[in-house]
């Protein structure tokens, strides 16, 4: 059986931006719902490297999680204010990554999430080959430095960020070429990228077999999973709608056996309710849905 976590960002951004759910309330409720852990959105008001600046503060947070019997499945590092594609000098991005990497080490978080930061429209300004080289060269450094600290790097592709075609994703994975670097396969993003071709720059690229075919192509390269449904739409015309299970079109009974073929090096599945209007209310139902999948395929 897999350990189940959920991304804390669902209760801190988007619809919850002006009234986030307090961290203590998040941890208590998730414990009551029998979650095994939390995937941390590393930005205020939840624990983050700036607000927990000292070793003692970080140890206290770690101890609190241990007391509750909750683990960490990963960190969504706050890198969105940085520049990756549209700059020749990625040193600032790297330094912020390193700050978050040390935060992972101090809290015992085993994985750190990255993305391409800039939207797909960036290719109107930056040559795609130049952009790819900047991303690959930077992530090679990230993967190597994280490996030295025992933290896994996982790249979440999605319609809202550059390099969101199946061939782009496979090429970047091959070019980074580090065992400590893999892809975060979010099921709604996988569907919108491979089945719909949402927000792709230039000629649209989809796969006849949609999300399932893409999962097969990525077999062995997936090192993290986010599970959620898709209703074929984008949230705010930017990123995939993270629809609760049963409110979308993904056939999990077909997809999960394929995803289960990946040896990810860990035992976590993470629910992602990013930007869902009433994420707090539907969390319990999503946990029950994933528990059913866990019994079948975990």
C-alpha cells in the first residue's frame, strides 16, 4: 500500500489566498482524515525557508510533524519569482533553489519540485533551443547538488509553463540525464498535455492514446505522482483544472496500473487540489477516492 499525502498549497493560494487555512488546522485535519503526510507548498503562511530561518525553528516544525505521525512527501519550492528561461544568468534561480534544498535537508523532506517558471509564450521572445539549453544546464546543477544532499529533484510539466509538449518533456529528461532527476506526473496535467495539447506554442502535439500513452512513454522516468481528475478545461486559461475524482474524464482504472510500473524510489502518492474553489471541503472525498485506488493498485 502507498502512503498518501496532499499538497498544502491547495489551502493557501488561489481561492484561499485572502484567507488561507492555518497550518495547525491543516495538520490536525489531515491527521484526522488518516493522511500519512503532507506535500509542502513552501511559501507563507505555511512553513517556508524564510519564515523558518533558524535551525531551531525548523527542528520544531519537524518535531511537530513527527508528533502527529505525519511525514513529508515533498516540497513545492517557491521559485516562481525567479528567471530561468529569459536570462543568461541563472545564478539567482540557483541560489534560491539551494535555499529551498537546505530547507528540505533540515526538515527531512525527500523531494523538491521544479518547473520551467515562464509561460509557453516566452518562445515569442526567446529561441526555443536557447531556452532549452538554459533549463537543462541549470537543472543538471540542481540534480547533482540535490543528489549530494540526498534529495530527489522532480520536474512538474504543465500547460501553464514552457516545454509542455510530450516530445519537449522527453527531450529535456534525456538531456538532463541524471538518476536524481525525473518527472512529476500529475494526472490532470498529463491529460491536458498529451490528450488536449493545451497552451502549446506553435504546432499542437498530442498523442493518440492520450495520457495513458504518455505515461507509457515516460515509464522509468517518473519519480513522483500527483493524482487528480481532469474535466478537459484550464483554470483561468492558464493551467489544468484540478477536478476532484469523479468530476472529470480520466480512467484511473486503466491509468494507475501503468503508473504503478514506475519504481520511483519511494512509496508516496500525492493528491493535488490546486486552485479548486472548495478544496478544504472536498479533501475528505478525495482521500476516500485515493484509498480505493490504493487498495486496487497500491
